[in-house]
C-alpha cells in the first residue's frame, strides 16, 4: 500500500489536515481518510490533483519512483522556466488536465520501453 502511506506522509509534511486537503482538491468529506487507509483508490484526475497540491510527483505517490522529485527553481532547466510560468497562470482544472495528459504520455513511453 504505497499510495496511501505516501499521501499521508506528503500531506503531513505540507502541514495540511485531511479536511484542508479535501477542500483544496474538491472531494467530499472523509475521502482523504479513505485514500490514506487504502479503502479506495482515487481516480487519476483526483490523484493528479493530490500530487499537485502536495507538491510531489504522481510517480512518487504511486511508487514508481522512490524520490519525491521536488525541484527548486534553480534546478529547473532554463528552457522549461517559461513553460512553467505559463502553467502556473492556468486554472487548477486546466493544470489537472495538462498533468493528466503528461502522465498518460509518460505511462505510454514506459510501456513502449518495456515492449522493446
């Protein structure tokens, strides 16, 4: 049960209560508790919102990587800084959509590399 443990750890590190996280990602009461206890798994869009709010990668939350992949502004390559600035101006819904598309491409690339 990696996802539930990592969500709880990242939420606590961020200093958020379950209720605060629920409000930030737009889910109903007690859902974060259910995710953290491993009772249910969130849909991809919700998991992406959780990762975004907790400033960690979805790969980290689901156990595909051991590192959280948080990066400071100094570590972001120069060519990505303008794109990141534009991304930060988008609405949370648009950010979630873009993150979902990126995650889908990453999964596709991983599947293709396994097939080769």
